[in-house]
């Protein structure tokens, strides 16, 4: 089983309509440890556990924005 080793959150502004009163969406980015000493990051909307399982994998460059100074390119799974 994979383990979450980091979580970052950010908001994306959305257009407000008469049906949707939300003015932003909260996005979760999780850094997940692999079983062989590697790791990857995933992005999605939901709990960190949900994003770890069903989120979209992001590139090393994008992950490095969220977890700056914590990542090694050689260990990152793209």
C-alpha cells in the first residue's frame, strides 16, 4: 500500500452562476511514496486519500512547484 508523504492545497477561481454559488474549487496535491523508494504526485478534488487513488499524476516540474526542495528527479515516477 502506498503512503502519503506530503499534501498541498490550492484554489482555482470559478465563474459564479445562479446554480453554483461556489467561487472557487479547492485542489489537493499529494506526494505518494512508492514501494521501491520512488514517489509520484497526484492532483484532484477530494480527500488526500481519494486523490492518491484516483487523481491525475502530475509531472516532476509541476510537483516540484508544490513540494519544492523535497524531490529528486531520479526518484520521481512520471
